[in-house]
C-alpha cells in the first residue's frame, strides 16, 4: 500500500530529495537535464502534476532528461517502512 505522508513516527530520519538547478525555469529551448539527489533507492519526478518518470538512484543521484516546459517540478523519494511504501515530497 502506498501513502504520501511524511515519515513521522518512524525510527528513521529521512531527508527529503532535492532538485538541482533553479536555472531550469529560465531555459526555453531543447532538452534539459534535471538532477535530483536522494538517499532513498527510488525517485519520481513530476512536472506540472504529471509524472515524468521513476528512476533508481545511483550514488544518491538521478538525472532526468526532458523537454523544457514552464511550471512546477516536484520530486518524490520512495521509501519502504514496515512493508508500506511512503513518499517524501519536495518542490
């Protein structure tokens, strides 16, 4: 079962994922790389509420390549606690 809740009540401190490059909003052409750093094994990236993709982290980093589209980027780190999948969000 998947829930989108902060990991309160767990014995584990989970830092949120973070997205590199505020300059993404200023780029108006071509494909862009969006770098997401997370200590968790899997990351999802959303642009304007639409899922761009899900990738496994390698050395705490994931790189998504997508065409520029103005809007809001949101990353989710996916973790499993006591058999339940949780997500930690960052904008």
